[in-house]
């Protein structure tokens, strides 16, 4: 358990934020589910149909039905919050870059005295951040079950497979869970060795081996030696770099404010314009001959190697100005710095500070 500033939770996901999502937006299933007494309720009990531009919409959350269920003791679950609530998306993206493991976030809104789910365990690690109200957690460890009271500002960590259940106390409870979907040594090795196994000829085993299994021995020995030699030739450093780059390439784009940034570019950015690297956005540099690849998530930019010092400054600083980059190298003038900054803004790595 860890204590932090209670304001952090309110900034990331407050009761008012959840109220807005559930009552003022066209949120749909599966972004929302509802549970009561350990059972997940059917979507039809809290959704309705609708239309947009003459086309039908299904799974729209009906706030009247939803809040009635909540009044009757049901827990409302917001799933995959990182996909549609920016503060949670920023937190999850930063945590992914810190850990190197994919993460996802759910929120649980439980009425006073209620419990949404019975004792259960998760197949991934979980961080729990209480943001409103209090909740008593029953956590099962080696010494048996124990109680843990979470209140705003308290963060708990539950390793994979930890049995747990939680009950709201005197007021409505809101907590955020961040699940860490671990990448494991087994999955990494399975992928690499599996790639080598795929190169083994997919030929039939010799006829007659049932009566004489030794007929398999010669061919099997050759293939085993071949796979073993191929495994020995694998370069751990190369595989590690490839794993890191593949993870970064799998991060989704982070483009909140991109239209405002384009408007700022249209009016022009100046040498002293303050720029900021987007929260949770990767910025890794890979040398590639006369060029440098900049890994910024789902895309890679290729730029001349001579601008590497400027890119290193961008990677190491949360805020900067084009003038800062121009001061790094006499061969990299202010106009070049402005050109680079405009491109990084347009690609979404930097945003204009407003």
C-alpha cells in the first residue's frame, strides 16, 4: 500500500468526471457494464437504442435505467478508460513506458455498503487507486484473508492471482484499477524459438516408425541439432532491441489537441514559442546510417543524422523552444530548428503550450 496526494486521484478520475461520462455523453457498451451481488447484469437492463444520421445505434447507456440500478446496489464498471478519458490515458501511457508492459484501466463506482463482485483473482497485476469515498478490501495472502481500507490518495498493489473482494463503506466509492498485462520470458522465448521452428521442413515422418521408432532418430537428431545451432546464433542484444522497438511501435497515437496545434502552425511558431512533449509519448532514437529513426509510437520518423543532438534534447526535456535547439550546434541554425519543431508538432510528438 502507498499513500499519495488525494488530489491526484481527483485529477485523474473524479466522481464529477464519471457523472459527465455517464449522463452527458453517448457512451455505449462495452465501455460500461453493471454488476450486482457477484453477477454481471444483461446490457438490456441499462441500455437503449437510438439513431444518428438515420442509422441505428445500439448499446447506448440509458442514465435513468443505470442510476436506478445503482440506487438498488449495483456497481457500475467503466472499462478501457484509457481509450476515451484523457487523464487516465496519460497515466496509463506513462506507466507503460516506465514498465515496458501493456496496461489497461477500469473504474468501479459502488453505492454505499455494496459489493460488486465476490472473492476472485485476476490474471494480471493490478494497481488500485481510490479516488472517492472509502472501500474495505478483503485480500487473501499466504497468512489467510486480511482487511485493507482504501481512501482517497491510497494506492494498493495486487500481484497476479491474489484473491480479493471489496465493499464500499458509508458513501459511494469510486476506484480506478490499472491492470498490467505482463510480457514474460516464456512469451518472448516462445516467439523467437517458434520462429526458428517454423523454418523446420514440414515433411512427413517416415513410414514404418511405429514398429521401429529408431527410424525417426536420424532425422530427428538432425533437426534438433539444426534448431539448437540456430538458437545459439541468436544475439540477445539484437532481440532485446527488437522487443523494445516492437513494444514502442505498438503504442497508440496520442493526438489530443492536434487541431489546435495545426492552427498554431498556420499562424506560425516563433523562436521563443514554448513547446511540450506529449505526456506518455515515446521518443526513442535509432541510428540508421546517414539518418536517425525517431520512434514515436505507431510511427517512425526518419531525419538526417546531423539533427540527432536536437532530437536528444527533445527526448530529455519536457519543455523547450526552437531557440533552445538552435543553441546546441552552430551547424544547426534557427531556421532548421523551426523546421524540425514544426514537423514534430505536426507528427504529434510535441504540442504548443497554450
